C-alpha cells in the first residue's frame, strides 16, 4: 500500500536532535518513518545546508526529501520604505511576529510546489512562527505542533531611542503583531484541524474549538544506580543554548546573584559547576577557572557529562512549554534543582521528584545542601525516573500521533494495521 506523505515544517534542521526543539520535532516522528513518508521543509542558509549534507545518511533515513528555504530578511535588515512594506504585507495577511518573521512569498511558492510534486497528504507545522504555511494551503489537513506559547517569548522587540511618529508607528505595529499572534495561537485563526502541545498548561490556554492533544516529550528512562556515580567531586550541570533568551536571562541571574553566595564553598565541598550550551555570553566565559567552574560551550555529545553529573540546576525566570533539559536529565537519573518557572508543566512534586527554589538565597543554599546529601540526591533520582515512567510514555505518544495522522488523512483501521505491520 502506498504510504501517505507528510510535509514537516521546522525552524531549523532537526537532525542531529541535540537541542530541545529538534528533540521534540523528532521524538514522535522518528518511530513512524517506516509507516509514512516524511518530507522536510526547514529554514536556513549555507551553514544549515552543510549540516544536512554532513548528516546525509541520517536525513535520508527519516525524510524522503529535504528543502532548505533561505530565512526571510527581518525588518532590522531593511531600509525605511521596505520596513513599511513589510509591515503592510504582514498586516494584510494577519501575520504575527512581524519583527522576527519567517514569511516570504518565495517560501510560500516553494511550499506549494512541494505539496504538488510530492502529493502531500498532511501538513505538520512546528511552531506558530511557521503557521502561515497553513493559511496558503487551506485545502490540506494540518497539525500545529506547539513547543511553547510563542507570543509569551516574542512580545515584539521595540528599538530603544525611538521618539515621535516613529515610536508611535512601531508601537502600533507591535500591537497588531501581538494581536495576530494571539489569533493564530489561541483562537486558531487559520483553522488548523488539530493542535498538539508539550504541556497541559499550554493546551488549557487554547480556547478555540479545535481538536487538541497533549503529547509530552518522552525520553527512554535509563536504569541508573545513582549511588555508583563518581564521588571524588560533585558535578553540578547547566544545559541549554544561550541564544534562547530565557537561558541567557537565567544564567545572568545565576552569575549576578547566586554564584557570589556559593563561590567560596565550591572548594570546601569539592563542587564543580559545568556549563554546556552554544554561544555562552562573555560574562559566563569570564568565570571559567578550570578548577571549580567549567564553561564548555557547545559539546557534540553530552553523554560523558551526563554520566558524571550529580545535579542539574535550572535557574530560569521566564519561558514557556517544558524544559527539555530537565526531562533529559531525569531520564539519565540526574536529580534537578529548579525555579518554579523552570519546571513549569512537568507535574513534578517539590522535594519528591525535584527541588524547587525561587530566590537567590534559597537556590544557593539548596545547591550546597544537596551537594552534601547523597542519600537525598539518590532518592530524587529514583523518584524522577518513576515520574517519567508513569507520565511520559513514548509508546503512548507515538500511538496518539499515529491515530491523529490516520484520522486526518482518513486512513482506515485495516490500512493502519497493514502500515504498522509493514514497518515491522
């Protein structure tokens, strides 16, 4: 039986899946590659094309075709007249995120060509930043996959120093952009047939009459004996790229307010702080000392660091969705210390599955106390893995994705069974 064709839209190439967004893209898609033909439409430039080419076998395994669309120029890269035109076009089409837009007529043309040539049966759009593709292909069934409520993270960046009519004009554009974002995300203005969400909290905010599904990010839970972790030093780990604003904000708060409270105790308790993530800011790189503070930047594989880590610390003050790094750490048996915002949407219970602290003093004290309480850390590790086993079942998520695909593409039960059988 001929497989159904699914066109997947992503903000960046999702393989190798080494960061939160790509991991969530591939989480429930990779197990279905033998049942459906997936085609990738992603945004990028020469660097992204080289990345895809370097991982050709990986992409060939998961996608029948790959298209890399150049990123549209943003308003900051345009002159005044082109900025005005940019705003008018976005307002006309009801497009959100006018200051960080991926929309272009070229992108629409490319997508419609692929839809026709590849005989696409279903659109799967990751992030409301790319939701506009649905507007221009309304005849196909379409799913919007929400990684976050994006309008929470992108409220509109108004340049400093504007005055007079320029300030008033930009503020008006910002107002329209925010309104459009709410219409797309909350009101389903472009009539997606279904929406999926990484957290129950995000899903509950959607009031539109649309089919909604909670599809959490699931990791295989490893059988870890925490008490066998190396005990010569206590390794406390940060994970997360600093190009994402909440991470940059969180690490700045850590450096400014938490680190001064623990720095003198790192040597006393043989604690080592490890920071991993692309594009570390200068103030973070400045505290690297190679003895108790290590700023690794981007690392191609986290496996050795995860194997030695005793605690993940997540001092986040903003953000949305679910923190992938927490689920990844828990699946590797690593206990977690977080703010309430950092662990939002996980369903974890304070001092049972995780430790939650919201002030700099509380966070600093907890870091030192946990570093000295190996039994508490071992219990947190055990309980966190039990939480994942009970609430984050990858098989159940894949089954839910399969049922949603088949419903929207009108695949019968017998056809679905043959597809699943053929894949095995």
